[in-house]
C-alpha cells in the first residue's frame, strides 16, 4: 500500500514534468501547426540556465559574496530569471530560424526539420561548449519530508505537482478567457484572415513561444532540483515522450497535453512497478499507441472535417 | 545507343569502383565511404517516397532499417556460419554467394511487414499522427531488440563479417561493395518505376489533394499503405547492407538520430525529387566525412590565431553543431531543398536524352 | 428505372440538419439542376452522393445498387464522377497526369507488375495513355497535355477538371457550380461543352448552379432546396415563377 501511494506520488511528479513540456508543444502546435522538435532541448537549456542562475546567486562567480542569499530567496529569484532567459532562447529560435522560413512560404515540414536541427544544435552546442562532464545542481530547498501516517512525501514533490497544476490553470485561463488566447486559437484556423482583423500575428506567435519556452524553463529548473544531475541529452528523450503525450492527449488542446503528460507518467511508473524496468519504454509506448488506435485524434482532439 | 548510354555509364563506373577496390587502388576507408554513400542513397530515396512524394511525415525510418538489419544479420549468421547461439550452419557456406541477396531481401520483407503494422493504424487520420506513431515505433523496435538477449540485447549482434569472408573465400572479389552498388541501383530503380507509373503517381495525387484523389478513384488507404511498405522495405534492405558492411549491429545505431539523418537528406534534397535525394545523400555523406578532417584543421588554425583559449580544443562534437547549422542556412536560402520537387533533368534538359522519360510527347 | 434514386436522405452535422428528407430520381440521359441559396446543403448532397460522407438517414441507389458503406473511389468506379466548387485539380502534376491518375479505377495491374514492368503493365499504361490523349483531343486540351494546371487560366482549369471527371467514363456526372468564377464568354463555352458532353458521351448530368442563364438553358428539370429542405421542383419556367423560390432567394417582403 505504502509503495503504491509512493508510486502515485512519483507518477504525479513525473507527470508534472511531462505535462509542463507537453504544454509547450501543444501551445506552439495549436497556433502554428508546427511540431517544435527543439522544445525538449529548450527544456534542457532551461535546466542549464537554472544551474547557472543558481550558482551565480550562490556566489560561485564572485559577483555576489557566497552565503549572502538564503536558499529560498535564490529559488524565488531563480524562477523568474530562468523563465525569462529560457523564453528568450525560444523566441530567438522563432525569430532567426522559423519566422524567415514561414515568411518565405516554405512547406510546413521544412520548418519542422529546421526545428529538429535547432534542437541538435542546442544539444551538441552545449556538449561542445560545456564539455561532457555532468553538472551537479546545488540544493536550494531544504529537503523536508512530510509524513502523514505511513505516507511520506517530500516538499519538492508537492511543489512540482502544484506548480504543474497552477501552470495548467493559468494557461487554460489565458487560452480560453483572454483576447490574446482567442487570437492564438484563431491563428490556427485561418492565418490569412487574422491580420485583416487587426491582430498582430507575429506578436501573438512570439507570445506563444514565450509561454511555451518559459514553462519549459520552469520545468527545467524543477527537474534539476529533483534530479540534480544535468547533461546535454537530458531533454531529448523526455522531449520526445512529452510530444507523444501531447498527441495522445489531443495535440493543440491544453487539457489534452496536461492529461497526456500524467497519463504517460502513470503508465510508465505502473509498468516499472510490475515489469523489469528495461521494458518501460516498450510497454509505455505500446499503451499510448493502443490509446491512439482507439481514439486517433487523442483524448481531447477533435477530428477536423475536410470541407469540399 | 543513346537510350542505353546511361545504363552503360552506370555499369562501367560501378565496375570501375569494384575493380579499384579489388586491386587496392583505393584504400579501405574510401571504399567504406562509398558504401555508406550507397546506403544513405537508399535511405533518403526510400524515405522520400513517404515524406516527399506522398507528403506525409514519417520520422522513424531508422526503426525499419533496424528490423532489416537484424533480420538479415540473424538469417545470414544462422544459415552460413557456425555460431554460439544458433549452432552449426544450416546451409553450406558455398550457397552464401547466391543466397546473400535473398537474405537481404528477407530483411527488407520483414521491415515492410513492420511498416504494414505501423501504417494500418496511422493512416486512420491525416496529419502529424504518423510522425508520433513512427517515432514511437522507432523507440519500440530499439527497445524490443534491447530486451531480446538471444541476439545480444543492448550489446549488439555480430558475426556477419564471417559471412562476408565466407563469400570472399569462395571467390575473391570485393563482395560488399558489389552488393551495396547493386542494392543502391536496385532501390533507386524500383522507386523510379513506382513513381513514374500511373499506379505510383496516385501517391503524388494524395500529396497534392487527397480529397480529389479519393473522389477520382484512387484507393487512398491502399496506396498509402503500399507506399509506406515499399519505403520501409527498402529501408530494411539498407539496414541489411549496413549490417554486413560493418559486420556488427547495435540497436542504438538505429536511434532517432539516425532517423533524423534520413529526414535531413530528404528535405535537403527536396521533397519529391529522386535525383535530389540521391544528390543530397552523396553530399551529406561527403560532408560528414569531410568534417572529420576539417575540424582538427580548424582547431589548429584557431589555436594558431589565438582565437580560442589554449585549454579548449575544437573536437568532433562540433560536427553535429556544424551540420545542422549548414542545413538551417541551406533552408533559409533554398526553402524547398536543393532541388525543390524537380528532377535533375528539369535543370539540364540535355540529360533527358540519356534516359527514357514517359513524357507527354 | 432511374439511374440515381435518392430516398429520404438526411444528413446532420452535430445539431445542424444540413440536408433533410431529400428525394430525387434522376433518369438516364437527363440534365437536372439543383439550385438554392448559399449554405442550402447542395454540395452536401453531392458529397453524400459521391460517398464522401455517409448519410445519417436515407438511401442512395445508383444503377439499382445501394451505395451505403462504399468508399468514394468505389462509387467513382461504379460511374459517378464529379467536379468541385473550387477547382481541385492536382495543381503540380501535368494535365496529362491528372487524367492518367484518374484511371486508377480500372488499374488492371498490381504493384508487382508496376515494379517488374510486365507486359500487362506496359499494355495497360499504353492503353491509359491512348485514352487520355483521345479524351484531351476531344476536349480540345491536347496542346495543354504537358502544362501544369497551376499555370492555366481559371476557365481552362475548369475545362481540365471536367475532362478529368470525364476520364473515368462516368454514367453520371455531378457538376458543382461549373460556372462559378467564369466570365461571360467562358460561360457560353461551358454551356456548349456540357451540351456536347451529354450528346457525345450519352451521359446523365446533375448540376448545382447559381447562374440562372446556365441552368435555364441547360436543365430540363430542377429542384430548389433551402435550409436542407426541398422547396420546389419542376421545369425551369415553373421554378422561375414559384413564389417560394423567389422568397428564398430574395427574402420575403411580407414578414
């Protein structure tokens, strides 16, 4: 029973990471119909940025005297800084790589390939510049274990789960209740009519990238706090998986991405609890494909009717 | 005569290559690069059938390559050599000379069947679902093989060198270059025949307007599955050749990065351009190999000019920064790939004389 | 027996009833019109007839055979061809290839014949080529065989699309607003073309059209629908004077 509850908490924590990344995929896809394959690597970059921000604030680079800031203050500062810097990376990719291609009217898939290439550059550029040595993320939050009866949970896990839920609620609010959100949804329907309605299309797209990459950065920070070893390829697999989770949830839908992320995590943790862990990916992907077989548009996706 | 001149040229240059390799006029390295080029040509042209001509987005090509590589490797090791796992050879090694193509084709067939399994659910809806199903399939295939301890699991599988050597013992000619050239020509020829026939043009129609294709009597589902199976089957052939060139396979050599390489070659060459795919495969292989030599030179130059700190070395890691960068730049300037959807003969009309095209004449 | 018989056809999209209880009998060799204001459900009826949607209720019989459950390509192979409101040619294939690909319905060879280039394959391809050229010649499009539709003027694209539909040797040709976007001289050409097609190939034609000139000079009988419901039917003269039709098109002044 205890193990079961513990596993549920683990699944919720992993699900939060998947969900946070999947949200970014789904936001960009929902607006541009672009599979932003660089997104997993933006998550990785986010973790690295968090590392540099944290070590900087801890005084490792000699600008701030070590020990002047408490762990909690550093965390409070690191969250916005990481999110801003990571969203800058995302927006940069959009500006220098995706937008010119879009403006030239290139086939959609060429933009997807460009995204894939940007991801490779981020991964390998990081490896080339920072070397293969893994980075150890400093401990910012005093690890507290809360115990309720026989169940124990760390404060970090709770923080991660609540952050994911908060981000989901925030994004759901932005997309469904605000004018900007309405514009975001409108762009995916008709890219040509939108400028005629007086909506600054490029600003909306940049805003989407800011949201997506910012929360990927947040996910990176939380991930680095939970699993404090950083390496350049950490974003690749988790990114692919989050993308698949987003599709299973119904890509383009915020609820779908959120639910898909948790679903994937529960399946994975469930598989590992029963089968040898080497079978994790195989079984998890099989389950997701079966779901897609049963519901090809994903859990929340709506089948698009072709108009003749 | 003119009608056959292209074939003649092809046969002569292939024979020249094989002879050069046989009489040690080119070293082993160059031979390997040429073989790799052939395999890449198969990969890029076959992926182009789905991603270019049909306009779908498959990103797990390496998975099918993996199936082909393992099936043909296991078959050839089982049939022709005595092995710790499979025991003594089932057939005389003499037969390897004749049965080798059959073994490779069997790998292709297995890959095509895997393609069928992947294709059936993925074409239920249009759009990017194929992308994730193929990515997932790629992971699942690799993960499945890693869990198969009989054939080495994550450690990989070997023994194919002995099959190649066995062929060499019977008749001393460079077998692998021959088979790779034959395989490459075969694949390009198959795809060419497919997409220039009325039957195969159905997939181009699907790409340009699927609704119209369905209404104008093209059985779109069947065509999609057929094209996908053809594409994955040829990838399997590439995998089989790849395994026998290196004599060793490892599940991780067919991961998403390999699939990415295939995608890159297709989009660099141009969607729906066969000669573009061939060209880009050649260029891509050359680029990767050239960087092996250029990067140390760059490093030396940078150190010489004191552009970088002495403690830092520009290593081979930069290869996978430079290649994507080159590609991104290429796409910014040629946003349809090198050739767009045109063929070489559209740029140089005189080429048309050398091979027969079914044109409106 | 009627070539096409539709009984009680109803199509709902969610809560919207796009077509409700539509009935029609189209006799062999006739030229029937289907008119109605925008959004009346005309194209939906065509989509149902060509199998692109499965009807919510009702039956469609073509040549005495129920088409329920058949895929569009199967229905096309039975002899129902159509054109589209906004031209849907394969814009980057040559005109000739547009015609060739539409011969899939009688593809008498398999993928293996294609890869091995068997005699059967070569014979079939030659046959397809011959028929395609014949048709292009007859439609006066022979000189355009090597052109891509993208580069052709709109009027010619229409003609090519009709040629493509004719290439499946249909018994019934569905024309979805063939005169839309054409200038007046093109419209004259279209009227001549449709008449000629009907005479030359002995086909039955059912057309959706807004331009009264086209419908009045071509159709022997017609149906008017509005909001999915049939509101009038008869000869062009009867339709023209029907008060319900006038109010559907012009609005009801008495309200």
